[in-house]
């Protein structure tokens, strides 16, 4: 998957500010973001006058600008700018329409410093097509994707559109969940109308196959039951 980086971002946090050992030379294709203020989000420390060296899609190192000598033609000056780790938007619905995702949603995410998204409900065909088209074109501007696919619910209400996958019984869950897993879905999103036994079947399948379960808490179970059953997150505190 294509990884994006911008002046506002330091995507890979493994680099250490103020490295003491400098490389003897840089590669011809290295990119330099010079005279930027780097923000350490763990400590809150801001280190001014830094140069970020990018090699390929990773940060190679971060150095005091006065300590390295690079060709002026290879420098992107960022005086007055800041670099922070890339951001994640942890709750989006952005992939049902692959064309819209790739041409509109994804460029906007990246332009605003969001380098990863957690898609909490999109039509599975849209998720599969979006990922496939990214894989076919490494130059596409796209965040990293962590996607749930459809809403797993016990009912299909009109305003849901095509989002829900209706599971009326544990048998439905055991039949449909392997298909989602085969399609590359990263986690399961449970929704309000699941019956208690179907909900537990989803959790059991997730535990067996190491697929996290997140989403709403169905009306058929309590929050304590959901937590003790291993649901990873509660996205909303519904009535």
C-alpha cells in the first residue's frame, strides 16, 4: 500500500530526534525536510531546527540542520513548519463507493494529516474494490486502512441502505463470517438488533480466528456481558 508523507507528518516514529551518529553520505533519491520543528507527542518537547531525511517511504533519520550537509537542490525548506506523527481517524464510513473513496475521501484524509483510517461500516464490495485498486496502483494517495465491512445486525431498517448484513441466528453467523474473513475484513462490527445467541456466536468466531469484534452493544445484551465476552470497543452508548 502506498504510504504518504507530508510536511505536517512524521509517519514513522522509530526515528530518534537528535541522532548522534550521522551517515557518511545520503542516497541520491533521499528527500530532506529542512528547518522544521519536530514535536515529540509523548513528552511534549518541541525541537526546533531539525532536518528530516526520508528514504523511500520511511524516515531514515532526524538531525540538527546545522550538523548535516546536503545539496541545496535536494532540500525542501520548512522553516516555521512543524512535524508530528501521522494521525488516524478511528471512526469513518468512507469505502462503500470505491470511486468516491479513491478520488475524494482518501486525498482529503491525507491532505489533513490523516494517514490511517478505521472504517466502521462500508459495503464489503466497496472495501474489496478500493483495496484492490490501491494494490494495482502504488501511486494512489491513500491512508492505511483498517476496515470492518458491513454492519452485522439482526434486522435491515430502511435508513441503513446496503450497509447491514442480516444475521438472524448463530447458523447465519457461522456461514457468513468466513466469507467476510476471506474477503480481507479486518474486524467485525456488531450492531443494535442482534439476538443474544447470534451475538455470542460472532464473538466466539472472532476469538477462534483472532478477528476483533467492535461496534455497538446489541439491545439483547448488557454492557457488562459485552465487555466480559471480549468485545473490543463500544463505539456509542446507545439507550
